[in-house]
C-alpha cells in the first residue's frame, strides 16, 4: 500500500450520525398538520424557500426572515417548482428549523 493507504477514514465512527445527515434525513416533528398556503420565493433545482401566507406561531418562525425551507425530496413529481407559484403545504420542524412537506399546487 502506498503512503496514507489503508489507514481508514479519518473521521472513523464520527462520520455517521445527525451531524452528517442531509436535511431530508433529519428527524422531523409536525408543527402544523393542517395545510397552509404560501408562495415559492426561490427555487434552486434541489431546494427552495417559501413565504407562508399566515403567521406561524413557533419559536423558529422568525429564523431565515420567516421563510420556510423545502427540499426536492418533498416535492411531488407532478409539481413543477418555480419562483412565484402558490402552493399548499404542512409544516414540520427539525434541528435546522422549519420545513415544508405534503406540497400541492393551490
């Protein structure tokens, strides 16, 4: 083996766990189970931001200027995301803040 080969991963067992999880893999807790509406502010192929039409009463609601994260894995194949479209969704929280799931065109 050459120099530096066969020593294993530097991080070893620390490369697993919540600190290495992608956003869509983090544990989620429902915040709003009834759908609300909002407008897609920005979409970047794999994620975007939604501005809700209502004020959300939650400790993390003020983070990110009130915007709610949405990941590509939560967008149904039948929905084309683009800035300016109106959608309905439910809200969850994870360790990164508030997110949208159960998206539908409205």
